[in-house]
């Protein structure tokens, strides 16, 4: 970087130009943050303060339940961190976001089928098809965000050039 001084004004020239963040990447990052915040608001609204206390109390009764509860909180924080990193053009952020979605989807699927701890995180349903349909509908916003990050040429170019 080269600095030149013209009287009171200091001018610097950068060795390379930075791309503007594509609108699709901005929308995807904002959507991740808003989806997670809306999830939390809906949980608070559904459970209430007393129900939330009962949920936390149930989730810390055994080490396995505590680890699953803390892991789910960690996934939420990682997803929000990825959203902020996406706007900076970090390719690893979209890969980590993809992996968090795969992990969450697989765990929800397994817990709903009776593996793991279905009383904490599971999707109700009579059959595998009904559970799968509900799971897809629940994960649809996240799938649309992933499409915005991986499919459009402008998004791929942005992450490739950063």
C-alpha cells in the first residue's frame, strides 16, 4: 500500500480492488440471522417463561441431554457467526453453514425416528413419510438460503474472488 500526502489530505492506494457484496449474499446472510432470531422468538412465545425453564431443566438432567442442548446452542451461534462472515466473502463460512444444516437435519431425522433423545428434539408424525415431509417444510428456509449461496453465478464468483 502506498501513501501520498497532499497538504492536509492523505491519500492511499490499495493494491487490489474489492468486490461489492452481491445482493443475493446479503439477503442470504440477513435471512440466516432473521431465521434464527425468529426461531428463538417462536420458542419463547410457544413455551413461555415457565415452559422455557422446564425445558432447560429437562435438558440438563443427564450429561447426554446437556451435551445435546449445548450442541444445539453452539450450532445457532456458529450459524450466526457464519452469516456475518459470509458478507466478508469467506468461502469457509458457507461450507460451515452447509455442514451445520446437514448435522441439524440428520439429527432431527434420527431423533424423530426414535434414535437419540426424541423427547427434546423431534418432529411429530405417524409415518416416516409424514416426518420427512414436516422436516423438509421446517428446513425449507435454510435450503433456500443454501441455494442463494451456492447456485447463482454472482454468489459463486464473489466467494471465488475473495
